């Protein structure tokens, strides 16, 4: 194998591919990057695969690739990434002979040892396309949703992000760690292939979006469960403001097995998680919450961080909402007092101006949250005004709902409050 390529393009391609190298490869070849040079098309393809995630990127004549001799080699991914990181300008020449790969860049030379290419597994093909979405928009939506997913890999329910694909509805992302729920719809989703009619999701029964029969609704939806870190890596590395193509592979029973994401010569295919079951979504989004407070999102976030800085780890922040103009029946302008701690320990307090509406109780309305969860929920909202709907402690103990104050709500964050004590 022998080829030359633009050094900057080659370095970027190696760095992107190396991001998908496994942390603990089962066998040494899985820690390698595969380089395949095709003389007929003057293309160079770099790939990694660990049986769970396959990532590959292709360089062609646009990256000044010229293949003099075709071939395929495996080299240590981390070592190649370290070497490629030193290549900034000019051209790089790569020559593979026997068990060595020589990289020449100007007057610098690097010699790497190869691994047996015949031991490398066959990479999966890109699954059939099911739709397209803007890459930057998909990355933002993924980040908003994944914030509610858990990190405990022993509990598949909490570390998965679910993608719901409807033939006639926007793509929807969903995640929960049992203490919070994030739901994001992508109205700019453009389906290009309808899911097979027999592709039935095996999720736990939930109230359908349109209130129709649950069996009928499940027939119209395909749900893919993706490991949270994998989906975040895919979204971040393919976040260019160009169109992403999503592909889905189904088995003979209509069960999703592979998810593929493709953009500008780069492809990632990941094995999907077995269906862990999910909690019902719609009851949490439509539950009655009599008090609604609207507050500037940036100011609210800053105040939560200020108040939490002197509190012990995970000490709840108490929010007290009081109308100052208007009456309890109709609402009006008010103030929000944020407090952590009490008079017997280190404490903090801050006050914000808010707008209150809804069925306000006699006296202040109170609710408390884990400060980390509240900060992450606010960070997932778009800049502007946050709408917080909740049930005051005097009425009961139920989840709160955070959304942006917009005419068309596409993101919902359900957060369980901490029970208040006297």
C-alpha cells in the first residue's frame, strides 16, 4: 500500500476515527485503525470496529489523496492518532511494507508496526435510510435528551436514549434515570423510508401520543434504544450543519438491531441495546400542575449555582414563590426566593423576579429540587424564559415540568422534587 494525502485532512480523519476506539478492547486488533487504499477510486478509508460501534471516514481527491498502490493495513489507533496530530501542513506519504508502515511528512519520518489484517472483523454496512435531519440540530437535541439518562451501565433502563420513529410524526428522543425525564421532538425530521408495518416496539405499555388504542399506536412506531455515551459521541462528531442520514436495520421479526448515522463521507453504525422497557411518557407531560412560574433562564441558572455553592453535596434547594402584584386566584408579578441550608448550618439565599399564573394556594408556594438535577435541566433549555409548572408542597408531591416559553414546545423536562420537611 502506498498513498499521499493532504496532511491536515489526514490528521483530522485519524483524530475523528480514533474517538471511537474502544477503551478496553477484547483483543489487540480492535485497538487498531484500519487503513484501506483503493487505487481505482483514489480513496482512502479509515475505520474502527469493536463489535458494538463501527466508524469509518473516507478521503478522496478533494483531500488530495493519490493512491499509488492499493492495500489494507492495521496500525495502533492511539499511536497513529499521536503521530497524525503532529501533521499540520503540506503532504504526508504513507508506505506499507511487510510488517511496517512508514509515514513521511517533510523531513520527518515515523515507522509503525502493523497488526494482522486478516484477524479484523468485517464492518457492518450502513443500514437502509429512514430519514434525514440537520446535523447541528440533531446534536443539540441529543444533548438535551441525554442529560436525563443515567450512567449506571448495570441498569439498561436508565442509560439508554430512545429514538421513536413514526411514519407520519416527527422523530422523538426520550431518556430517563427514574428521577427525571427528557423528551425532545425534532419537527424538521424528513422521513425518506417508512418503517416496516410489522416493526412493533416492545416497550412497556404507554399512553399513545394521539390517545388512540395502544396496540395500534405501537404498530405505527419503531423504537431504537441507543447507549447514551455512544449517541452523544455520534451527535458531537457529526454535528456539522449539513444533513445527517439515519439508517435502521431490522431483524426478521421487525426488531431494530443496528442504527447508522452518515454525514459527508463519515459513517457510524452502532448495535442497539435490547429493549429495556420505558416508563409511560405522556402522563408525565399532561399531568395537572396548578402553579406556573416564568423566569429568565440564565438568571435562574446563575441563582441556583450561587445558592448551591455553600450547601452540602446534594442538599436540596428550596424554591418559594410569592405573588407581589395581583391576587392568588389570577396570578401576576411575584418573586422567587431560593434557599439552601437553614439557621443551624451554613446557608444561602437569593431572590429573583418572576411571573406567576395558575391556581395559587393561600400563602407562598414551595417546592425543592436536587441542585445538580435542576441546573442540568435549566442548561438543557434554550436561552430565554423558563416555564416551571409544579404542584406546591401543600397540595401534594408530584413531578414538576420545565419547558421553554414558546408557542411551539419541542422539549419537555420532567423533574421529581425533593419532599419538603418542616
